[in-house]
C-alpha cells in the first residue's frame, strides 16, 4: 500500500514530467493521477486609457475629464499584504479540501500573528477521505492565510505566508 509520502513524490514526479495521466493498482488499491490540460487563449490587447491627475486650476477653467470605457478603467484595489520576497509559502501537497481546524467545533490550528515551529500542524487537507495534517516546515510567524475553510485547493497552491524567524 502506498504511503502519503509516496503519493506526494509521485505527484511531484508527474508534475515535472510530460506524462498526462498515471494509473497505479495494487492489491485492490487504485490511484489515478491526471494533469489538468492548460488551454492558452490569445487575447488581443487594447490600449489602456490612463487619466492624468488634473492640475489645480480655478473651477471655471477646469477641463472636463473624459471617461474611459468601463473595461479600460484602471481599478484601484486595497493592498492585501505587502508581498515580501523573504516570506515562506506553505503550499498544498495535493488536491483536496482545506480545513483550518481538526473539527467544526474546534479552534483553528493557526491564525494570523501566531508563531509556528517547523513541526507545528497548520491545517488539514482532505484527499480521498484521508485527513492529511500539514506542518509548517519552518519556524516563524503566520503573516497571511490565503484560503478559506472548506475551500478546494490544488496541488502547489499557496495556503499560508510565513515570516521566518
């Protein structure tokens, strides 16, 4: 029977190869791994209209501001967290469902600001009815949690950002 570490190694090996699908069967246990096909779509770029800040003028001399098409307007979004190259990313080792706590009525394993050690459990990823505890693999402080409880996660998807000690 395959151990979870064996499955993780298989996933990594298949991800780095050109294999599209892998099937394994032993003693009634079946494992099938498939790569998601990436479809590239060509999009024709349209010029972006950027509005220049208005120079302070008397109200009667102010020029009317032209509106760009809605799809061409520049959207201002609030910054989530300043991305720091020194942050460690804890990623999903497999496809599954992310759980922040061991059970629905238990507190989350970690929250933003918590200190973790390399062997601290930070979440569970459920795959094929198996609950896989993920460890931090680094000592530091949880800076950001990038997924929601109960969310489906993909292999390699970033789950946490950790500021190393």
